[in-house]
């Protein structure tokens, strides 16, 4: 059999897991680049019975899956992958497996972005490397208001750390209750109040039809001119065009974003040039520790599936 490992950007998949049990039954091919065009994805994957996908880097849509008659297993990383059409996979008899997950990297990275944005770390580091020195003033966290949009597994921990910094934590989401907010040390407010009062707004929601475009021009217009938006969740939760316009007009002090409407981010995207946007290439979950879990579990899932196929496979 043939196994494809897709979108291994850092070329680490084979090093971070034991693939020996897979190699006993199959030939492994690793792809380090991103292919966006559906026809190119189909052309690449047509020879493979097994595909290992990293999170949501390569969507496996109905259109693509229907053109892959050899495909029998999709080994995805993480507990869920919204970019896989699982219903179509089921209809076509393609098995889909998941792996363990740890939200710690994203929680820690969220605070990396908050701190870097508040203190202008990217700007000051770039100035130093270019031969310059201090260029601006940073802002304290203590005494400021942290607005957490979504108090799930990640949002709760982000809120807890905000309290440790001496921030006032306010929170909102569609189904959030006063009891759950209080348990996280936050005060439940309505959406309008959160965006009006927060000095830092950080987004921690699952992307769905209900949350797509949830934060847009009305929210940016109501924010303080000194406030900042941080998004380590999913790009489409924030209206990207509205955010770009807000940044260009300097309606708020800045934005720190790790996720985008289109990934990888196009070379000519405004986020690559705006000096009040700190943009990182969706690395909130990209740590060696979590990758060992992802690839280790994926390799085990693939090996287990191959074993069950029997000698005729």
C-alpha cells in the first residue's frame, strides 16, 4: 500500500514518531509543500490508499474525495477536522481516524501574541536588527480589561492567566452562563459591552455557521482606539476585510492574528505589510510536544488499520 503524509511543512513527521509498523505494510511518501488547487490535490493523492493530514491544511472535500477511488483511510491529527467531509468519506467507505490533543500550546501562544502586541516586541526587535534602537511605548497589562470571546477549554485558561497578570476579565459567547463565567474568574457581559470595554479582545470559539463573521465592522467601531484584537482560533470568525479596513484606518491600536481566511496567507496580503498587525503563520499549535502526539497517534492508527487489512493488502 501507499501512504501519503501531507503538509509536513517542517519535514519532521518521520523523525517525531515511530513509523516502523507502517513501513512493514506500506510505502510512505512525505509532502512538505501546500497544494491548494483541488485538481492538483486529486492528482497528487490518486495513487494513495492512506492519507495522513495535519489539521486543516489540505481540505478533503466531497469533490476531491469522489475522485480518489483508491483512498481507504484518512488519518487526521487532532480530535476533529472541519475540512474533511466526513459524511462523504463514510458514504465512500473511507475510514477517518483522529488523535490526541493538548490545548497548552495554543493557550501559551495566545499570551505570546498578547504580550508581543502590547509591548511592540516585533517592532522593537525589527528596529534593533536594522541597526536602530527604541521606537515606541508599550502598555501594561495590570489594571486593563481582557475580553474573552468563548470560555471553552482554551478560553478558560487564557482568562485564568489574565487574572494572574492583574487584569479584569470579562467574557461573552452565545451560550455562556454567569455560572460558567464566574467559575473562570470572569464577569459575563453582553457582546456590545465586551467590545466597548476590553483593552484586549481574544477569540476562542469553534468555527461554525453561527460564528463565521461574528466579529466585524460594528465590533471594531465600538472598540477603544487603544484596544487590540487577538485571534488564535480560526480566521473566518473575524470579518477579515473589516479588520483590514480597521487597521488601515487605525480605528484600534493593533491586531495580533495567527489564523486567516485563506491559508497559507497569500504573498500580497495586507497583513504582511501593515505595521499595526502582528501576523504569524498559524503556529499556535505547532510545538514539538504536540507534534509528537499528533504523528505518534496517526502512525499508530495507520499501522493498526493496515494490520487489519490482512496479507492481501
